[in-house]
C-alpha cells in the first residue's frame, strides 16, 4: 500500500516521473492545499484511455460512520485505497488519520472543524453521506480548496415516514402502552388518545422533508400549516403562516425540519412552549440544538406538551453503546422518566433505501470530483462542469485552478494557459473563492509541468490540479 510519502515527489522520483511521463500520455499534477507542504505532488495515471487521472491506487479514502456498501463499492471500483470504519472517531484519532487521506466520507456525527481540517494536508474533498453539512467548517474547507458534497434529499422520504409514524404513535400513546405490556401490564385506555384526522400539523422548515411530510399528512386527513424563512409554494391545501408564534399557537402537532444554523439554535424554547396549545405534541428530527431540552422537560411535566418524539440530541455519541450515562447530558434521567416521549437514536434517515441511495450519490460525486474536477452539487464551492474529457487525444489536459476571488486573476491565468489551445473553459466564484476549469491541448510533458509551476506561483492560488 502506498503511503502519503509515496505520492509526494522526491527528487529521484521526479526523474522517474519524467521518464514515465515521456512514455504515458496521461498524468496528473495536484498541488497540496495552501496550508500544506510547498512540494507539489505528481501522480501518474494508470489508464491513458479513460479519464483516470491519478494512479488510483494512491488515492486514500477514509470512510467513517458505517457508510453504505453501495458507496464503498463505487469508490473501491475506482481502485482507490478505501479504509472503512463503522463508527466516528474522537478528535485526536481523526487528526492522526486525516493527515494522510485525499478523500474523507462522513455522516452527521463527525465534526470536521478548522482544528481538524488544518491537519488535513492532503485532503481534496469531503463527502457528507447525509443531508446536513453543519458538522463541517464549510468556509474553512472552501478557503483551502477542499470541496464538500452531500446528498440533498436521498433520505428525506425516510424522515417524513418516521415522523408520520411518530404522529400516530404519540396521539395513541403507543410507546407507553408497549412499554407497559413489555413489563407485563395490561392497561387499556382511551383517555387523551386521539385520531390524527382533522388535527393540524405545524411544520417548521418546509424544505425537502417538510414538504414531503405535508403531502403525507394531508393524505391522512390532517390540516397542514408551515413556517419557513422563505416564501414557498404550499403543496395541496397547506398554508404558510407568517410567524413561528402563529404556528406554535395554532398547531396540534409541531415538527421541526430546519437546518442547524445560528438562527435555529434553541428555536423552540420556553417562549415557544408557552405559546403551544395545552395538550399538543412536539417532534424534532432535525438537529438536537433546535429544541431546548430542559424547556421541553418542563413543558411535558406541566402537561402543556402531551407527548414528544426526539430523534436528535445536542451531544450525540460517536458510535453505538451507552448514551445517557455521561456528564454531557445532564437531563438524560429526566427525559427517560417522562411519559409519552419517544426517544430514537438519530435514525430518521436510517433505512436501507436511503442509505444505499446516499452511498451511490455521494460516492459518484466524489469520484467525479477526484477524476474530473467537476463540482456539480458541491455545497461550498461554485458549481463548475465541463463535458467529459475524451482521452482519445493524447495532448489534451484539464486544468483546475482554485483561487482567491480577487481582481486580475483571470488575466494572469489566461496568460499562462493561453500558450496552449484552450478548447473549453468555465469559471465561477462563490464568496471569496473562485474555481476555474479549462481543457487545453498542445500539451506535452515539459510544457504541462511548466504550466503547473506557473499557476502554482501565482499569489492567488489556493490549489492547482492538472488532470490528463
Ligand atoms: N434525523 C435525521 O436522520 C435527519 C435529519 N435531517 C435534518 O433535517 C434538516 C432539514 O432537512 P431538509 O428538509 O432536507 O432541508 P432543506 O434545506 O430542504 O429544508 C430546510 C428548510 O428550513 C428552512 N429554514 C432555514 N432556516 C430557517 C429558520 N430559521 N426558520 C424557519 N425555516 C428555516 C429553509 O428555508 C428550508 O426551506 C437537515 O438540515 C438535517 O439537519 C435530515 C435528514 C435526516
Ligand atoms: O442526513 C442527515 O442530515 C441526518 O441527520 C442523517 O444523519 P446520519 O446519516 O444518520 O448520520
């Protein structure tokens, strides 16, 4: 197995590469991100016919959190070195591992903070095999030329179905009745058990999940209202309300489907619980920080809230095992003692269908990015795509130049690549970072190295990759 050292150029290796390049029409230059070593990496290509720009067996992929087999298979089929772990890693373990890898695949637990990404000298791309990307410092990644991809809706249906199940389970106190039977008690009651037909569902965040849920809830006879920061088209006979206050006051069931951003932190707190109808229900399958848990506990104890379902928590563990027995969740015992409270371990998106669809979608995005530089679907870089390079022409190359979005860069870059025939080119920017992709011809082993070095020496450079 190649080590990180193997793909960094050494002087003797450069000479060998020159020899290799003279016999192979394809190769790849890929600069370390700007916080990395000043040395460039030169990686030969194994297959001249197709767009396989790296010696694919040198590409190291670390997959955490039990990424689905379908995704693992796609990455392994590329020839990449794929290391797979079932759980997440502690910060210190991650720092050790991430130093070496070019690609990392995570789900919602693994925090890729600036502290961790600083150590990721070889990293070019992050795949979030989930919807949420709040666990990644997206701006730091963009500023260092690290693309981030996710799967924007492959598990939306699974979450919506879970919530539908929870609405009925809460209305009928199913969790409690089931627990009682498990403990040997027959307790047949109808007091405060309801049909959901004719009740009002209040959806906070009417995006992929909220909208899907809206359709399902209406089909079961519920009325739907929703609150969102955007003005959105209501599906069916759903109705958008202007404020969160209005939603809290009108709905019988309230369900949260907003992302974790500063504005949604503690969004459902004491004030919101006070506004709820007495005997209403709360569901949170978005992020643990959205609901103030001590406030929920008080609202349930007082009878204001008749039932709740939580799938997400402010501190979630790296893997399966003990959860509430730690100092972080001081409210754990109080939660566990409450009646008609469904607690699930962040399983909203955990279905076979969702996980394999996510595996395929994200693995394909990673492969396209590594092999072709395509950023379609990236959540932190501009979306840039050129039609696939046909590798029939041996003197063609694709230049990817990620750079600071400052005036004058394109003139300088075009001066450099303009020495070649530019077949096609696309550039776009997002905030402080711009992404240029150009397919050029009249390339040979000498002038491509020169081109790479000239691009690398520009002060605007964040990362240069040359794929051919
Ligand atoms: N429990 C689980 O396993 C899963 C949880 N999730 C969580 O659910 C969240 C929502 O997922 P999607 O519906 O796919 O996202 P989405 O991005 O399609 O929709 C989110 C909606 O929330 C709205 N929004 C944002 N900030 C808001 C605010 N302050 N107030 C009101 N509305 C606001 C947005 O405008 C958007 O319409 C994800 O960000 C993720 O954190 C997603 C999948 C699985
Ligand atoms: O897709 C999301 O954002 C989720 O919350 C699901 O996360 P998971 O893949 O179960 O870690």
